[in-house]
């Protein structure tokens, strides 16, 4: 005697999700058994659609239902700047600021050899190809902004990209690091404060 | 600019799950985007089937693909004892011991007024009906074992059941409480040790 086959299969499927073990899977199943039918069918349907309708943009590798994505196909965006990010959610975070008007390139990863994330898994070859095509076009790219995360893996990835982009006549920049706006110096750690001191700039000057 | 509609909908659906907030939902979606297509389709399919093929047994209210369930329809089970549990997983836990040969009744809840779980949500009316029918049958039920959880809500539920079952000529028993087998007295809390002392029995006698 154990759970009916469907529940056993569902438990197995749920345990493949990150952070879901045997107990959590069980809790989810019993929640789903009680949940309104339309909620669960909607979840099932959207999961299916996620794999069937959501694609990667052929240029920037962001997730999109249209290929090319809205940003890459928008003629008002500034094609002379490409901001390189690790993940689509980083792109969204930058878009939310409303400040950036250029294009993006999503690496779909970072360099983290210990986590088995190597250069060949990144979309950096596609980035080089994209830059090559752009430089031969009427609106060539002039600057690459490396917006990988300000941590060990992100910094390593930025350094790797900087090296492979050396061959192109481009400005390669890295997002600024320092103390985060709206925070307190008191609560900033040593690394943040060191960055903020090292990268200090003349007050009220560029 | 935000996530494509399918992802927005999926995020909304995922956040209806217990313990899943905005950040976890996002993490799940990005995991699912990378996960093998067949894994996600299997999950979607099993979710749909959960609502379409998994039913409650008409007698014991346990989850089953066949109605009546395997246990209720097994002529070898002892119909003179019904073990009342809160949830189907409690039933499974007891089944795993291999010790119990009687029938079950799943309350699908417990009394917890503060969590808005009231008597009318339990399957206790169906239990009374079931006992009434059984007592008029050739194999009448003789004992009801109250196997609700040994905590405030479970004890309250057991007391409630004891009161509504008074009208029947039945033995109503409650599962024993004491120090759990395989544990250490050192690590047991006051409530457990008090139970173990109060419920002590003559050594090597029934």
C-alpha cells in the first residue's frame, strides 16, 4: 500500500525542483489535492506553454515569446551599446530602472568552474559573432557594458569577457561598485566599503 | 518591459503554492526554463491528472484512483475496527508499519478554530453514517481507534469525535502516547516524559 501511481509520479517530478525534498513534495501534493481545479489546471497549462511557447531571442538570448525579442526588434533602442548580463532577470532589473536605452546580451550563465559552469556554456561566442556583424553594419556597436554580478563568479566572467573582446575596437566598461543607494555605511561590509573608497570620485564632478 | 505573459501567469500560479513567494517562484521558473522538456511536460501532465483521476474513496475518504479504495474493497481487512486519521498521509504511515489490518476513516482535517478548520469541514458525519450502516450489517464495527495527531488540535479533534460517537455501542480508543521507540530520554521534552510516566504500565504485562 502506498500512494496511487499518479501521486507517486507527481512526487517524483516535484522533487526535481530546486529546494523541494520528499516532505515538501508531499505538502505540495496535499495542497494541490485541495486547491481549486482551475488553479491546478492553469498551473499545468502554463508549465506546458513555458516549454512550448517561450523561446530565447536569437540575438540577445533573453526569454521571449517573439523572436527576435521586443528590445532587439525596437528601432528606438540605441544599438551602439550592449549591456552583458548573466540572466534574463538581470536584464529585467536593469530595464525597470528606465535609465538604460541600449541593447542587451544574456550570457545564460557565468564562469563558476566549481559549479561546473564553464565558458562553453555561455553565449559568449554568439556575442563575438554579434559584435562582428554589428561592426560591419551601418550602426556599429561602440561600447560593451559588463553587468555581471559584483561577486567572485561575476568578476571572473567579466575578466574572461574583457579578454575575449580585446580584439574588437570597442570600449569595454564594468558597472560601478560602491555603497548601495539608500543604505547605511554602518551596515555595509568591508568589501563594499573598500570598493566605495577605492572608486571614490571628485564631489559634484563627473 | 517585463516577463512574457506566460511567465507572468506561471509566476502567479506558483505563488499560490504554500511557501512559495515572488523570489522562489522566479527561481522555479528559471529552473524550469532550463530543465529537460520531458520533465516539465511530465510535471504538467501529472498535475492535470491529479485533479482528473485522483478521487476520494466514498467510504474512507482516502485518496485513490479507484473508488472504493484498495483497502475498503479488500475482503481480507478486518471490518470490525476503523482507525480514524486526520490525513491520507497518516493512513500511509500506519499502513507502512504492516501491523494494522483494519479499515480507516480519513477526516480530511482536524479541529483548529484559529486556522478556520471547523467540525463541518471534517468527514465526521460520513463516519457516523458509516458506523450506523456497519452496525446494521453482518460484520459490524466494534472499535474506533482515534489516531489523530498527539497535539492540541489532534487531541481536541479526538475529544470531539469521542463525544459524537457516544451514541454508538462501540469501544472508542486513542493511540498510546509516550516516549518514541528508538529515542533517548535525555532528548525527550517535558510533555513527552509526563505522558510516558502517566501512561506507564506493568512491566512485561499487558
